[in-house]
C-alpha cells in the first residue's frame, strides 16, 4: 500500500489540494446560494478547484519539461499561471454582473468579487498554505454575511422616511398646467 502511495504521491497530493480548495469554495458557494446569487455552490466549488489545479500543475509541467532535456528553453514564471486564473475568473465574474436601467442599478459585483477571491483561495491551497486558505475563507464568509447584513441595514435606513415629525409635502397639482387648467 505504501508503494502504491509513493508511486502516485504527487498526483494524490494535487488531488488533496484540489479537494481542499473545492471544500473551501463550497463554504462560500453555500452562502451565495442562500443569498440567491447567480453564481452559487457549484460555480464557487469549480472556480476554487480549477485555480488550485492550474497552479499545482505548474510544478508538474516544469518538472516534466525539465526532465525531457528542455532546460535551455524552460523559463519558470508562476505568475503567468496565476494571471491565467485571474483572466478566466474575470471572464466568469463579468457574466454575473448585470446593469439595470440606471448606473446605480448594478447587481452581481459582490458575486464576481467572491469568485475572484475563491480563486485566490484555490491558489493559496495549491501553494500549500492551508491554514491561510482556511482563514481567508472564514474572512470572506464574514465579509459576505456580516457586512452584507450591515450593508442591507444601512441601505434600508437610507430609504426609510426621515421621521414622524416631518410633515408631508402638500400636493400642488400638475407641474406644467395647460392653458385650459389656468382659465
């Protein structure tokens, strides 16, 4: 059994990293599902897992192409993989953003941001920074839930009338009366 593990150790390590990233993405996805957002459980799971997988495969690709005698042509740039993750997630995030009739009516920005954040959690897992990834996920959930609640409460306060002591404005009739209304 140990020999089998050693034979597939790298692949099992990557599988474990992807699984952890997907689990952390699921935590955020459940929150987005409960808030009835366009990108929910499955999307967040897949984004976190894909980010972890892409970054984890960077080491595999570097090792494989280095062993094949291509050292002269190999230039390792891990930031390109992260850039590819950000580009792909940005494309998905753009699809969640919906603009209404006015420039103030924009929906999906928080969901797009949560997709990007979950992707970075996946990258963090792929870099074997598991404790940091868990802490980042908890922090994201706090931001989405607690600050989401606070933001909703502030928005409600802003839209409610100023108070009971305020007198309603009198109805002055039409703003632009026609000539027949004057006579």
